C-alpha cells in the first residue's frame, strides 16, 4: 500500500469520508489533475505543477483544501493565517460539502495555469545520442 493510499485509509469518520470526497471532487476538475504524495501530504498537481493539497487543521479540528497560489484569491472564506503564499478553505465534515463553491475555487486555481498567468515549465527529456554498433569482429 502506498503512503497516499494509507493516508486516506487511516483517517476516522467523518473526516475520512470528507477527505475521500474532496479527493474525487478535485480529481474530476480536469483530466490533467493528478494526486500524489509530497512533503508527507496528499498533493494535487495540474500538469505536474502543485496547485492544492488536502489536510486536517489541528486547531480548528476540520479538514481543509489548501491552495498553493492562495495569495491570488480574495474570497473572504479563504484563510491565510501565517502562510505567506497559501490560503485554506476549512470544511465541516459533519455537514454537506459546498460542492459548487469548491468547484469554483478549484477551477479558478486551475485557470491560473491554463491561461498562462502561472507558467508551467515544460520538462525537456534528455535525449541520448543514438548508439551505433561498433564492429569488434564478434557477431551478436
């Protein structure tokens, strides 16, 4: 079992259900969104660029979505706390998730990448020169 799978399985209800629902909501936003394990947390990337993660707030005792580019958002329900770059959206696991609000925030975050406001570096694969056979007098 991967650390990512283990993260979701070790949670207790109702937090577990909330985090699993958030995972599905985030992944359905775009075919280029992937879930990965980074820095000991479940991160979500858009075309390989981290754009959000989900976690549990120990003080508020609630799960949350953290937006990596949170400073670009001015929605009053997003909390910055002591973070320089990120903002979070706290969610009450005992209530229905505000899916429309979550969708809107996630689409706004993804659109920063789609529109080029945030650049996505294209990784160039290193190509090795073609290997040529050198005749050593031995047939292979």
